[in-house]
C-alpha cells in the first residue's frame, strides 16, 4: 500500500464514521424497529428459559430497546432459591449504544482499500452475513446478560454463591470494549476473506483424457 | 526454494491475516482478563484518582477556574456537575485493542515498543480530553451526555485508534521493506 492510498483510506474512514454516526443517531428509532425481530430471535436462542418481549421506548431524548422477559418455568437460582414461572425481569439497552459496533464494522469496510468497485461490492457482500453475527454477539447478548444480573443478586441476597453464567461474562466483556474487538475482528476477517477469494489462483480444468490404460 | 515460498501470494496473505486476527483477539482477551483481576477499590482509590480524576480536575480548573472542580476518589465534581470514572470508562478497552493489534502485527521489537508507548500516550490523552469534555457536557448540556458518552465518543475513539494503528503498521511495513529508512 502506498502513502497516498493509506491517506485516502484514512479520510474514507473518518468520513464513513461521520456519516454513519449522524445517520445512526438521526434514524435510531427506525433502525431499532428493524433490529427488534432479530433481537427477539437471538434472545430466544440465547436464553430459552425466558420469553422475551421487546419494544422501542423513548427516554427523554434517547431511544432504548426495552426488554421484559417472563420465566417460562420455575428457574433454579441456587439449591434453595428459584424464580417462579411467570415472574418478569425488565432491562434495556440504549439504541445508539447498540449501534457502535455496527458503525465501526461498516466504517472499516467502507475505508478498506480495494482494487476496484467489483472488489468493494464483493467485500460488502461478505459483510452482510457477518454483520448479523456482529449484531448477535453485541446488542442482544448484552440484553441477555443484563437479564441475568437480578438472578445473581437474588443468589447473593440468599447468601449463596452462584457461578457467573457465560452470558453474563460475555456481557461484561462486550461492555468494556469487547464489542469493538468483535467489530474490528469481523471487519478484518471479511476483508481478508474477500481478498483471498479475489486473488485465489484460477482453477485449471484438466482436459479430458481419452487414453485408456 | 522453501515450501513457504512456493505458496501462492493469496494463501500466504490469508494466512498472515488469520494469524493477525487470532493474535489480536488472544492478546485482547489476556489484557481483559488481567484487567478484571485488579480489585475495584485499587482502581477507584489509586489508579482513577491519581491517574485520571485528579489530572482531569486540574485541567478543568485551568480551563475554567470558576468551575472550582474537586477530585474525590473516582469522582470529578463541582456544584454544577459530578462525573464518576468507573471500570470500562477509563480508556482501558481502547488501549487493550491497540496494544493487542501492535503485539499481533509482525514488526521489529523496537517498532512494537514504540507502538505500545505511542498507543498508551494517545489513548491516555484522548481519554483525558473525553473526561474533561464530558464534564462540561454534564454541567452545561446534560441531554447530550448519553449520545456522546455511549455512541459518538466511543466510536470516534475506535476510529482514531484504528488510524493510529494503520499508520504505525504502514511505517513498520515500510521499514521492514527498506531498513535504510530506519535512521
């Protein structure tokens, strides 16, 4: 890569961030509405003990994805304490906060230096399924992890130790900076995959052999 | 010719990318694990107070002496606003990203050391600027706090960190191709 190409990529990165950030902030509500069914699907996969109900709520000037989860059956918290079936847990996450890894992922891909427009389209084609994975690993997993905090508190109040569930550990990881790692790794992986496909040696098809042995 | 040299460039490039991604994620995970082994009170009373909050308060008082800001444990506070620095709001996540990327990238030890120090300095300065800026936002434009704190500033920091890394990696690659430029 040349210095000029890197300078152009740097400018594209800043510009992409600016456009996506303003767009994400401005259209937070419709974006959240589009994301809701996917969040719902992810929450069903992450935590089958709870029935999620999601809505976009407005708090002052900000929108949040509001989750009310209802226990499908009695859920043991410790050996003596359990959450009864039908009990609900309420939590939420700020919509724009959910958009951070998406903005980072798309900005990096838009800025990534490629040979031509066809390569850019190929890169964005690879990006679509990966973007779904990035979203699943960040927004819905944060909600799923937050849901488990009251259960930990319940165990603590009962004087019992409850091992930290994997979803809660993941939520803490994502919230401290892991969501940025997920976005960057996904973007670099996408770019590497697209480049590998572009530069793979053309497969040579051997002519049929008519010799009989 | 060695077997490695017989590989098509695309395969070698893909393998380099894969090693970088794995190294990047692994280094980050190690830093994150070590970070969570530090007790909260040590972070709050020592690291955040001496390293972040006291300096932020001094900067705010220098910029706007009328604010009369004080640093109390992990809080920057005045009669107008109070801002608390907690785990995750200290720039550590961004620093770990940059350190992990620098360590995972193939470069000389001297260049890596330069990258690690540079990453620390740039993230530290950006984070101080972030905290000072957020103080004034809380004090004078409170409704802006959530979008700035949870969206615009973190994403901008990641983008700026990525630019730092890209230019550092570019410099490292140029040096490895042309060592005469090292001086």
